[in-house]
C-alpha cells in the first residue's frame, strides 16, 4: 500500500480510528488493537479518544500471529464473543456487527461470518472458546480453524459491501473509493515519539 495500513486515511480518518470507533459503537469491550512497534506511538495517540481500546504491540507476520498477540493481551473469558476485524478492511456497518454478534448468542452457533453477494469476508465473530486453540499453540490459519467447525458456524448474507473490502494495494483502495490516492497520517516528530 505504500505505508502502514493502520494509518491509511479513508473517509477523513485513519483506518485504526475508524475500526476502533465502530467497534465501540457496537458495544465491544475491550477493543484490542495489534500494531507494529514502528507505528505504536502514533496509534496510541489516536486511540486516546477511544478509552475502551488498548494497544498490543507485536511485530507479527500473519493474521493468526496477530490474533495470538491480541488474545495474549486480555484475560481469557471462554464465553465472550470476539470480533476479529483486520485493519486492511473498511469498517462494516453497525447493523452488520449487530447481526454477527446476535448470531453467536444461539447455543449451537460458535462462529458467525458475513457474506456479501455470495463472497465471504470480515469481520468474523467467534466465541473466545473457539479462538482458545491459538492460545494452545494451534499453527494453522483462522480460515482452517473455522473450516474444522463448520457445523457450529453460521454464514450470514448481509447487504454490506465493506464485508469483502481488502485493501492490499492502491488499486484496491481506488476500487472502493474512486479517485482516492493512498494518504497516511504524517509521522510523529522524533521528540514526541521519544517522550521528550
């Protein structure tokens, strides 16, 4: 993309702020944001407006590793519903989050995943007991883990195109927001980063 995706400005604000605010609106607590050390000072500053958000600094190389880091930053509560929302997506509608969260309250549903026009996407809502596999050393991907529990998974067809957003390249961004060129929050001055 040409810069840290957490700091990518879309619709007037960085993605990390947009995601944190949307999760807060949906009633999610705590909100754990996994970021690399290089952008942690900036993200920490941005999250000051979202006190429910806590920063988890980890230089991970995969979504699964980021999920392991996030789970390590909170005390386990197996019955809790966990929203897994990658930073390189656009925040979904509040109604989408509400539908996914409501789906996992059914006794036989352990995971809820969204679809838009027959395409699967994000965010994923899972009972924390499902994600415990990552704490226990599971080495596969989240997708593989979900395939293994298909009987307890509910796929919801939702009218929200952001469910399938995936911002890996500038052309991905233009496909979602025509005419928008990747712009990132400016780096913090060195003195601010060092606390001076």
